[in-house]
C-alpha cells in the first residue's frame, strides 16, 4: 500500500503565506508516513514535504486527482479548478493584516463556498489538522456530486411560463420615453 498523498498549494500570489506552511509542517511532523507535495510559491517550504515553488498547471491538477486530500489558499481559481475535478478541497483563507493579502476577500469567498458545500474551510491549525485527519481516515464523505447552488431554483424559474405584464404597466415607461424624445428634439 502506498503512502497517503496530500497536496497543498499556497498559490502563486506574490505575497507569502507562511502561516499555511507552518500549520502544514506542524501537522506533517505528526504524520511522517504521509507523502505531502507543497506548492509554496513565495511562502516558506515545509520540512519533510516535496517542495516545489510553482508546479506546471497540468502537473498540479494530476497530483490533485491522485490525492487523498487537497489543501488550498482561499482563491477562487483553485477552488473552481477543484470543483471541475469533483474534489472538495480543504481551504485555508489568507487574512489581511499579516502581509498575506490586502483585504478580506478570501475570508468572504471561502465562507460562502463552505456554506454551499463546495469546500471545507479551516481557520486554525487545529481545524486544518482535524480536516486532514478526517480526510485520510475516510471519516469525511467522498466528494461525489458537488452541490450546484441555485441550479434548481434557476431551472424552476425557467420552466415557468412567461407572464406578460398588463398593458397599463407600460404606460409610465411610454410616458418617460416620450418626454425624453421631446426634450431631445427641443434642445436641438
């Protein structure tokens, strides 16, 4: 049996994400039997991991397909890539104030995605460790079909017959348009 594979990507953003590297390194020290591939970008490499500054895109996706767990920063691109592969990643959002990112967009985005079931969000080293442990032990449900929020609501809306507005609903718009046309003609 081969070692469990965990793929971690701190992304290729120009600011380092050393908090993620530290949390992953701390977890990996307790799990030396795990093969961990870390795409660290400008962040600190992780002791005990296979560290790569930037993986070619296709190589990263191949590794993610083979992985028992995938950990990402909270950027939309990586999350959507995993969604396309049918993978529910663990996401650690970058936070402003520590030099990781300029604003809280990753916190907001990851909260929404977690609520929709598209990701599993970790906001602390303990949460990350618990999610990784659960992923490797099989305690988390397999990704299977990922929720497509809103698709049912849109389908229901599109299946309804188009309601025509009553004729008198167009009168205010007709009056406004007429006034605009006359005003334009008078200005010439």
